[in-house]
């Protein structure tokens, strides 16, 4: 049974950054978050084959599928192009996903992270577009689309080649609207011109827009006292026409509560709030930072077990707070106790091949090593 894409829940629960206890997903907390989300009238859950090293789809089974009637929620997952080495891999991976999630079908199924190079070529080579349409005919997929991290030119090409795609998931937030790499604004314009429904990922840019400096926080608080930084970022996206669902990778119950408050009582941005956000964006762009969203695609395949996003978090913190080195350096010491240091990078390039932000990770790790690994005299 098809779903009316114009009547989708505004807030989607992204299962990429679930709360953990040690190195494992904290299922008790996830279940409380699922219950609060469902009780508030929302029901769109987004996972993927690679999230939490493959355990996110299992969490969907344990914390959602086993506990709620199948028709009461919508579940989305994604096919990883970088795992496709021969045509048989497509069906093999899809079957694994059905079993992991404990379902007979997916409401939404996406080709994961289409971009220039290997991913796009893998989907074309393995005829994944027509494969998805066939799965839809078989009732294994209700709606078929793709997530996108490529150029505007490639987006137009894919949409022209495969007009049957029903929706597109893009990265969009106020910080990346004019980002020359992400180009959120241009991607949005292309999809709006074609009236294609959009699912939005990274609306808070991996937490960056929730954890602003005191100066920037004060600018937002001045126009809406008591509102969280995250709520401004989410309302920026939610105020745009053509948005189907906005994903938030909530990591704890506090984030869930804040986001539910934003969307249960949703208000579009006022002109005064839009102006404040423009001021915040202008200041942020004047402060160079590493544009990592902590998706962690880079970490699973790293032969040196380097926690790359955490190292970049340290570097960004040192940039924003140059007079407070103790805490970030202590954090770096903690994360490298059982993982690789920045200096352990061997330059294999695995991380750069899967980075949705197209970051020059090898070079950035060299700079991090110069800052963090050299012993003070």
C-alpha cells in the first residue's frame, strides 16, 4: 500500500547515532526514545546497512519492530554501493537487511550516498535502479529513492536517467546552504523545480549547530529566549517548502524531548529569527573548521582503528576555544587510549573514499598529528 508522501511526519528518527553503553547500543534507552517518539504521533525511522557497524538495523528490530504493529510505523534503510562487488551482492545484502530488521518489506528503500565516482558507478553497473523498481512490484519496497552527496550536475543527470525515483534525501542546514562542497541550496532548488519530495539529513550538521559558541548562542537566544540552538536549525529546514521529513540522529532522551517540543508545536521562522540565523552563519563561515558531521563511515574500514571524527572534534574545539586546551587535549588522550592516534595514519585513503563531505582526511590527520602528538618541550 503506497504512502501519501505529502502527509509524512515532519520529524524522522535517524538511527545512526543511537545511545551507547560502552561499545554497544543501549536498547533500554532506545526503547524509551521510540516510545516517546511514537506517543507524540511520529513514526518514520531511518537506518542503513552500515550504521553502528551493522547493528542499527538490528536495533530497529529489537526496539521497534518487535514492539509495535508493522503498519503503525514506517521503516527506511539503504543499499551500500561500496559493498557491491558483483550483481548477486544486491539481493544478498537486501535479504540480510530484511532479516536484521525482522520485516517482510521496507516502506522506504534508498540507494545510499550517490556521488561522483565509485558509488554512482556501482549502482549503474549492477542495475540497481531497475532492481529497486522490481522489488517495489514484488511488494518488498513501498517507495524507492536515493540519498545524495554529489554535485548538482550529477543530481540532474540521475533524475533525468531515472525519473521513477520518488524522493531524494539530501544534506541541508543553514551552515551548508552555500557550502561550495555540499551546495545544499542548489540541490534544494533543483528538487523544488521538479517538485520532488525531499528527506533532509544533517539538519543540525552532526551536532555542530546545536553546540554553538556562547557568542552565537546569545544571538539566537536574544530573539527567542529559552529555545535550544538545535530548534533553530530544525525550524530553518522545516520552514522550507517541499520538505517531506527531517531526520534527526538523536543520541539521548533529552535530545528527543527537545526535538518533539520543536515539532509538536512547530512554528516557521519569523523574519527576526531568519536575520539572527544569517548573522550566526556569517560568523561561522569566518571561523574555519573541519566540516565533519561524525557520520563515522570512515572508522569501520580504518586499518589503524583511528577515531577520525573524534580527532576532528578536538581540532575544531581547539580552533573555537584557543585559550582552553586542557579539556580537548584530555579528550584526545582518552580516545587514543584504545584507538589509533592521528600520527598512526598510513595514508591508505579508505576514509576519503567513503566520506560524504569529501574531506581531505589524510592531510587533516597530518595537521592534527602536528598539533596533538608532538610532545611539548
